[in-house]
């Protein structure tokens, strides 16, 4: 029988979900709110459940890896499952307690620990019985709930979520791992000792990319196992197990479809204990630079996930989580902007592998450079950019002149020498996209535009527009479109070489605001511009005829289009206009749309609508705009 141990664990399941595209002051308020509420990570809830299930199943630990930032550990069990634990100091009041060899949710009030009971006064199991696992969460007001009902303490008061982690630290020996809890108690789990099964790629999550129709061998290692078998392989893939050679021979089919799949090896030791090794496999892709396609960059959720990239192919296939599928690693936390230059895609995030709340992710860095055609990683930068404060936008002239905007201004980063330098006088650069034209970078700064040049650490020129600027874009002829929100709202064509205003039109329908979003308030195909004033109503302005017109309110044709999330964008080839919307904040952000509108006919129409694909979209991007 298992030794009886009582210990307090925190369920860090946050329902406080928000984006990172707000103005900086509001963002800081959101971060402070998270810190004060101590609402932590949903994945920690999964770790807690994994821990209890491992105890109940008598599993052993096969590997302990330090997280990159030293703030915790990745624990791998003999069946291939794993859990992340984060170090902390403050124990919460919600935890677990052992009773008759099972673990149940518990609550501590006035130093007394009691079981949490449901409405029928039954104890609530952590890992569930008969397939019934209670769902523990934190509601929008910061109180613990079970299956949607608030938990109350011994004084019949709702329980506020407090504490920072259920683990304080671990102690590892050759035979065991001792988990020391934030409340001072501990639990000991045995290690596998000399018994193991793993792929030779000893990453935390082994990942392999295959060419369609071509073979590849995966090497694995094992010890003290008397039988091995292949128990899972992707449908249609040819996978052959060669135990004497300790390898898998694998051929991905010619028609392999997009996505990440599992290959699982299983072995048994002399006592019948199961050991598993799991490899993630994918098929290499291409044509992601197709000018007829489009990208949607997701911020992700600041507290629970990294950014991600969606690619919509010309034939309207939606490829989710593109970067992860091609690399087995993730974008940075709170991805914000991207730029394509010389066959490379540059993706910037605010937080890289560590979020503003201290949580860690398997990210390739704050700035990731990948092949724009295949999306396979070329380089990732994180420590080199540690002095940046929540970077939000990027523009590229060449490898030695990567311009990055943050809360302190605009920097030049040399990706070869790793040099990072702040450009003098650029404090106040707006949290909005920078434009590249005539070999220069144009940056919004309230009523002005900073003109930045390669290898210069000062502002080359300043363009004063006389009113607040909501967007600057490269025009098809190489000049600039600039939108201003004064009285009246105006769209101007500005020379990218002389900086003179070539022509300026007043907007007679709608307004040109960019709202709190981090994308321009205007978008253009030729001399036809679209705008929505950060709302769901789309307007059109034809610059040559000076005509402004309301086209459509997306709410009338798109379900749950309650809030536009960042601004609209028009495809520079097809002329289709795209809008990203969400139903609302909280969990309503998961109900969302990527809507495609066709305005080429006599009547506007919704030509395509992709539902529930985004995670706080940071913007819509077209490869054709960078060519």
C-alpha cells in the first residue's frame, strides 16, 4: 500500500484571459491585476492532476529536466507522460488530502484542512472516479469554483484564489525525487533507476520532420526492458520496428496531410511496469510564401500560452499552429508582429519564453527568424534582446538592420553580430506597425512620422502631419498612405523620398481611428482604401475620386462578431477584405471569426467565414505586401 501523505497543492486554473494589444498603461494594469489575484496557469492544473494520477498508478520518474530560466522542472514518467512544475513560496488554501488511499480536493481554513464537498456532501476526487473528474477553475471575479459553483470555506464564505505555486522546490537522488510543497510538506516518488526507454533526440519533447514519400530512421535507447512494441503510428505511415538495431524505419506517405502526429514505443520491465517513449512527427511544408495566401498571427493568452501562426492557403485550407507544426517548438509569448524580407519571416513577441507573470514556455525566442517558404526555423533570439521592454513591432531592411519598437523607442538589431542599439529620440514611437518604403523605415509618433535609415542611430527626418496619425502604409507606387484623426479625418499620399504631401483627402463617411489595436487604421489595394474606426462597420475610400462610402456592418452577416480584434486588412492581389472578431473577453474569446468579404460585385457579400480559429489575433498579413 502507498505511504499516506497529506500535502497542499494549488490548482492554478485561470479564467482571466486577455490580450496584449492594448495601450501600455492598460496592459500594465492587466499585469498588476494578474499578479495581485495570483491567478496562474491552466497547465498547472494539468500538472496537479498528472501528479495525482501518477501516484495512484504507481508510476516512476524517468527524467527530470530544468526549465531554461531555472524557475521549475519538467518531470517525465515511465509511460511518457510529463508535467511541468514551477517553484513558489506561498501555499494556497485549495489543495488535496489523502483519504483511504485516494486523493481528494481539500480547503484549509484557520489552519484546519477539510475536504471540499459537492452539493450532495460527497468528497471530490482529484483525478476522478468512473470517468467523472470535477472541473476546478477560478471565476471572473477571482474565486475558486468546482463544476461552475463557488467553493465556500468553514465560515461559508467564497474562497478567493491566492498563492503562487504548490511546489517550493525538489530534491533529487539516484533513487527518488522529493517534491517539497510551498506549505512545507513533501512527497517522495521513486525514479526508474537504470530502466529507461527514450529516443536519441533527448529533447523534452522529441520532434522530427519528414519529407513526404521519403524514409528516415529514428534511433532509440532502452535498458532493462524484456519486450518492445510499436503501439501507435500515424495512419498511412509505414513504421517498422527494428529492436536489434534500436531504430524505427519510417516512411511518410506521398499524400501525408498537415499536422503533428505521435509515434509511441512501449516496453515492459521484469515486473510488468510499462515504459513509453513518444516522438512527435510532422511532414515538411512549402509554399507558405505564396502571395495569394495570408497569415493571421495570434498573440495567444498572456498567462497560459504562446503565440501561434495561422496560414490560409489560396484554396482556403486553414493551417493552424504553423510554426509549431514545422518545428516542434513554439513562438514567443504574446506574439505581436511579423515582417518578411529576402525569403525570411521575422516574428516578434513581447515576452519570448517567459511571460510577464513568470510562467515559462517551450519557445524559440522573443525574435524568431524562419524560412518564409517552409517556415522552418533559421534562428531564434532571446537573451540578446533582454533589454527590450515588451517589444511590439518589427521592420527589416536587411540582416544588419532589423528595427524593433518597444516602450522605450525603436532599436536597430544586427542579427549577425547580435548588437542591439536604441535610436536616439525615438521614445514615444506608437504601438503600431512601421512601414518600409524607399529603403527607409517610417514610424508613427503621435502627430509625427520618424524617418529611420540603415546603420543610423538617430532620426534621419521627421514628418509633421499636424494631427494624430492612426496608420502609415507603403503604397503600391512606393510612396506612403497616412491616415490622421483630426477634424476632419484625412487620408494623405506622402512622398517617401521628399516627404512632401502629394495629395490629401477629407473623409466624409466614418472615421479613421485605430482604436487600442496595434495595426493601422487603414488598409489599401491600389488607390482604394478601407477602414472601420476599430469597429465592425467597414468603409471604403477611393482616393482618385475622393469618394467615401459605408459598405457593410459585419455584425449583420457574421455570427458573434461583437468585437473587432485589431483592424481590417485588404488582400493586395484579390481585393478581398478580412476582419478578425471575437464574441467577447473571458472565455468568449474562443468564439471568434476570420471573415472574408467580397466587395467586387453590386452588393457586398461575406465570401468566407472561418470560425473559432484565433487566439487573440495580433494582425492579418499578406506575403504580397512584402514583395
